[in-house]
């Protein structure tokens, strides 16, 4: 399999995961207007990251059957987790607090959906960036293996 085919496979999986977990947030915001965050916890990106990592692990084994190096030995997933800056953490935490706190006025006017939509959008964008960084690091590492071997 060529590197661009691997990249396409990774992008397809990213899109599938984002659609699976986030769906169409624009439609949801316009039509459903949810007042609560539902299953969108702050650790959702970590859950999605783990599912994507398992996909990359299987893909690595498919690309390099019998390879003495495992994906874990060449791929430092922990470094990628540190990519979330303090601004990201603070922004998501603040948006989470706004989305989970419904003031009396928001309850009366049914307007907490604005905070919920903003929070979900931030979470989705952070997740998209996290998956993209995993993909880029993965492609870089397997490219090195291909050129060395």
C-alpha cells in the first residue's frame, strides 16, 4: 500500500469517527437546539483518540506483518496528548461550565442551547486536531520505516 493510500484510509477513519460521535452539529443546533450536553463529556476526545489509535495499530500490523517493532515502540502517543495547550484546556473547561450551568433566565427562555452548541463545536475541533496530529505522526513514522528498510 502506498503512503497516499494509507493517508486516505486514515482520513476516512477520522471522518467516520467525527461523524459517529458528533454527527451534524449545525443541524442539531438549528433544529433540535439541545439544552444539555448529553454524552459530550470533556474526556470524549480521549475516548475517540483511543479508538483511532487502535485503528492505527491494526493498520500498522497490516502494513508491516511480522515487524519486530510494534507501533508502541516507534509511536509516542503520550507526546500527542500534551499538544493540548493550557488555552485549549481553559477554553474547553470554560465552555463546559457554561454549557452545564443553566441559569434561571436560560431555563425560562430556553437559550442554553447556544452554550451547548459552542461547547460541542470546541470539543469537535479539538478532537479533529488531535486525530490529525496522530495521523501526521503515524505517517511520518511509517515513512521512516519504509525508507530505512
